C-alpha cells in the first residue's frame, strides 16, 4: 500500500483544531440547526392596563440575528408597563423555522411570523459596503404595509441589534398628525450629502427629488421607525422606494448603504421628529471596522448597535466594548457550550 499523501499545512491545522475540539468535549451542530435559548420570565399587565392600546411591533428573524432579535423582545417586555398589550409581527423568509424558537423563549407572547419572499427584491439589490446590508431581509421593512394584515394600521419597526430600556408605549404615543407617514429621530448635524455618491449629486435630475420638502432633508436611521401603514398604502410608498432601488440597479450607482438611501430619498425632510433618546445608534461602530463608540450626549431610551460590531459577537470573542455590557443582561442564549468557536452566530 502506498504511503498516505501528506496534508497541506492548512488541512493539517484544521485537523489539529478538530481533534482538540472533540477531545475537549465540544459539541458540533448542523448548519441548519438554530442555537438554543432560555425561556424568559413571564411579564404581565398591571391593573392600569385595561384600556391600554395594542402596540404593534415589527422585527425580522433570521439565523444570524436571531439572538439579537430575542434580546430585543426581552428588553421591550421587561420595561413595558403593559407587556401583554404588545403584539409582535415578525418577518422571516422561513417562518416555520423560527416560530418554535420564539415560542420556546416567550410561551405567552402575542406574535405572528409572516413570510417575506426574497423574490420581492430580487434584481433590485446592489452590493454595498457591508455584506449584511445586501441581504433581502434587510429590505423587508419596505414591505411591511403589504405583508402585515390590513387590521394593523400602525407599527413600530425595530432592528434586531438593539435593546429598549424605556416603556415602548411612550414611543407608540408619537403624534403623526396631521399627515406624517413616518416618525424617527433625525440627525440634522450629519453630513447628508455623504449618503449619496458624486454620481448622484452631479446628475441634473436626481437631486431635484429632495426639493419641495417641508424641511431641509436630514439623515435618520431606519432601525427605529413609527409607521402609519394606512397612509403608507394610500401614498404608494413601497413603489416609490422600489423606484429608487431600480435607479441604483439599472441607471447609476447613486448610493452605497443598502436600504437606507431609498428611505432618505423618499422621506428625508418629511419625517416627524422623535427625541434622540429613542435611537442611541452607532454603537456597533462604522460599517468597515466596527470599532467601539460612546453614547451620544443626553438621556437614553434605546441602545442600538448599528454598524459592523454586534455585542454578542464581541462578547463571545472576549473582546467586548464597554457598552456591550448593557446588552448582555438580555441575552437568552443557553450557556452549555453551544456558543463557542463553531457556533452559528
């Protein structure tokens, strides 16, 4: 029998790593299997909740961000004065895969999981500065008015990398009168021109879309939005956003940041402002390096790890930023060796 072929240095290193892992008692899971999560405490309404309105919250569910989504849900319930009056509307490309995980962690939660069809954005997504921004589910917020039941007239959309540390009823109470479609914290000190390419600003037609707004267009983060779905449907805003995605895909590269720029092109200058405390964003650093950042000055009702750095990844790697400790109490991941080197997230 001929001698065995020598392993390449790379394969040899992998073999040694796997041997060490098995000898240490690590458990390996199929790629399709989701992490296991603990059951959260039950949260009940108090005596003053009899007349409380139903608060509709929308979030997405996928394997990469499931841990963040469940932490977000726990934070919302923990700080709510009427937690049983909150209804969660989740969007996922494979609802049956994620429904059991939500039910296991929150047995009494009022929720539904609706299917988001990636075909809705097929041919409309262009590459951006970070791969996560190119995923079809990142665009699901554009289609909330089309996917959620018509009985849902208003919704708060939350990203999956945030925690709420205040009563969400205060955000729900945002006044959208007389005719606002969307409310969000605005950041008018940000350089608005930087969200679009030179090709956009040099075009004789594209910048005209920003004229005639109620106010000068300002940047806002789409990870926290209060949305009037009836006005959205009546105004055909899904199609307006799609139109800019098609310009980007077929005519000219006018932006670099995924689903955010179309929202700015359609809504900047028309947004109902919300206190900055409701989106202390950017805690994940920028979209390239994800370096640590401090809080913005002022009170805090919501912590948002937008950017490349996610708290669960930095905590697992043993290289957390200081503010990641504020996310950790909401983490429901089971600590049984599941979240090691070969964890799904």
